[in-house]
């Protein structure tokens, strides 16, 4: 009769180390405004709301298609609102399941996406501001155009950019500090 007997293998004790030299790594606290926090969700919702407001105001005018800068603002606002909405949904999911969004690849994707969308939104807002000043102040054609609507859409785009900037800097900071 062949009966197997359990084999006991001794386990070596971990080497003694100086506690001051090899301290355990401590994770950085979640700073409000980072992805996966309530502050991050609030920033994403602000980005989405102001980009959507800029888009709605610009599209409500009948002659925005006649100026390329205004068409560029519409395209940038669409991209910004889609990006912000998708990340807001991801932040809601992270808050509901209490997960941290600190994976380096994910944070890199967030930082690059925020950088691209913020650059496009800022460039579109600056171009629209220049055209609006040209139409209103230099050519005095505000009576024939929708200058208040153009100015409102430009202001909403700038506010959306102001809301994207903290998200980008916080994601970039988390990426750089890992």
C-alpha cells in the first residue's frame, strides 16, 4: 500500500532590513479634482455643461456656418462635450464601485485626452473671440449679425477650457509623481 505523506518544506525568514531605509510605500491621497473623485466628477460635469452651452448657443444662430472659426468652435465643443461626458460616466462608475483610477495607462490616456481637448477648445475660443471683435468693433456689423450669441458661445467655450485645465494638470501631476 502506497500512502503519501505530506512533505513539510521550511520557509526562510525574510532578511532583516533597516526600517528607515526600506519604508513601505504610501499611496497618495485622492485629491478632489482627480479622476474617480467627487471633485473630478464635478469638473467633468462643468466641462460638459459649458461645452454643451457653447454648442447650443452657436448652433442656435443661423449664420455660424459662414465663418470657419465658428464652425471650428462647434467641432471643438462637440469633441469636448463627448470627452467630458464619457469621463463623467467613468467617474460615476468609479465612485459607485469605490475604485481608484490610478492605473498609469489610464491616467496617461486621461492626461493626453484632456490636453488635446483643452488645446482645441482654447484655440477655438480664441479664434471666435478674434472674429467677434472684428465683427463688432472693427467692422461695426453687430446689427446685421448675432454678436451677443457669438460672444456668449465664446465665453462658454473659455469657461469650459477653464474647467478642463485643472483636470489636465491633476492627471499630469499624478502621472509624473508615480
